[in-house]
C-alpha cells in the first residue's frame, strides 16, 4: 500500500516542508533538496533517470512560495519564480531524512548485511546451470555472495570458456594485465607465484591496482590427486578480531600506506606500482577492503625507519590470525567447480602439490567488479520481485 499524507505545511520561513503521514509519523524535507530533486521534464530526464537542473541555477537559500496537498497522494509546490513541482507520497516516504529511513534505504541499495564465518563455514552451493538459466537462482547466488562472501557453483563443463559465459550472465568480466581470463597452472619461468606448484599464502588478488577487482572466479578444470587444496578466510571477521585483540595493530594496518609492485609480460607488458593500506576502513573504523598480497609487496617501503618494526609486528599478528585453525576453511575443488568470492573481503591460498611432466592441476580464473555484480543483483531483484 502506498503511504498516505495527512497534512503538509511549510516551516522555518518556507525553508522546510513538514509532512504528516496517515500513520502518525512525520518527515521534514529541506526545500533546497526538494527544488534540486524536482521531477518535472524541465528538471529531470526520465529516460536516463538523471537530473537536468544545473547546480548554478539552484538557489541554496530557496524557500517555497506555496505548498498544497493533492488527494493525499502527492504534494504540489510553487517556487518564488513560478516554477511548479510535484512529489509523489511513496517517492517522498522512501527519501525521508530520519535516521531510520536513511538506514533502511541504504540497506536496500547496498545490502550491507555481513554473515561472518570461520573454519565452520557451511559453503553455499548452487548448480552452475541453475544460475545461468534461472533468475531466482542467479539472484540467490549474488545475494549470498554479497552477504557471505563466497559461493560454490557446481557442475560446470570441464573446459575453458565457462567463466566467459558467467561474465555474460552478470554483464562482463574485468580485463587486467593477465587477460580477460587466466590459466592457473605450474608453468616454467612463471610470471606469477600462482603459476607454480608451491604453497600460496593467504592473499587478496591485485592490490597493485588502485581499484582491485571486487569479485574473483576460479573454475577447476583439472585437479591434482595429491595436495592443491584451496584455503579461504573471512578477512572482515579476522579484522574484527584484530581490532578487539590489538587496537594499535589494527590502527597501524589501517593507516600505513604499503608499496606494491608487479612487473612482467602477459596479456601485454606491464610495470605496475601502487600504494595501499592493508586494511581500508570506513568512517566508523569498519574494514571495507583488504589489500594484502605478500608476493607483490614491494621492498620499497615509504615510511620512517622507526615505524618499520611496529608495522611488521602488526602484520605478523594479522597474518597469524588469518592462518589460525578457527578461521581457516579448506576445500579441495573438484573438476566442474567454480568458486566465486569477494576479493575485497575473502583471502585465499593454496596448499602445495607435486610437480609432474604433464599439467596435473588447471584452474581458469577471472574477475568482475562489484559495481557490475551489484548492478546485476538489483536488476535481478526487480525482475524476481515483479513475478511475486
């Protein structure tokens, strides 16, 4: 049911509009925001869902000339220059400036709910063909990926190219210096430590990029008989533990800019250099992205010498927490498995495996950005909810 409006009035010499709803609640809207958000064809382009009104034409001190209520379903405002604006009740209700309403809208837009896990993770699994053919399954996959940080897709064909199909399902894959997809195999003269048969410590991919890929896909095409188990850890869960256990270490890792480097030739030649904090935090001090790859951490370190040892002590404590038995989840991928995970949150590694004269283990990898994934999630939600 659309919300109904009981009463509307101007306050503070016309600089605010107060709306009294039929359920007894109230909302207060600044008039400068109402004028800036006018939905008429002169101020807004519906086909692009974009504002046409230029900021230089907006009076930040604007006050209403007249406000009226129409059929309890919308308010009509006349501005000092004679311009008229109309605002639907449902549109206004969603954009209420109360703390509760703002939190509800942000949750709807960005799905911030986080389900933390450790070694006891019940790995979510969905058949690959289901998410490719069924919108409800695809929506469930992306919602779970956002909330839990990791989902296993099962039953894909054991050949290269399945990740390209997955990319088309959400939109497109992220191109990097290693190509649109890349092959994780034991290679001679490897240009990346992943292309060896050695153990890989917990890491996030590509912190050497200013905007590291948000989501990673790893498709198991061939699996070695011995070793090669994949390891995963919920980095946000570990960050919370570190913050509680050693606030100073958390502060060091969330404030120290670390140099990363990656030089070589693959899809094209590259010479990458970047500075990242191991833990990126938001305004509340909560971890929002982890940038940690020991292999590509540079020997160049742009901090005063006396701060180096405290940094290493903090990083070692973080690394020990990542590797603790209570936090680490181990899973051996089977041919046809595609593990999809949040590269900003979930750190991954691999146990070593024996080398052989032939390729004994082959994973194909690819990336997507969170912008792309969240866009597809919202579109799928709209489609799925419409059916309901």
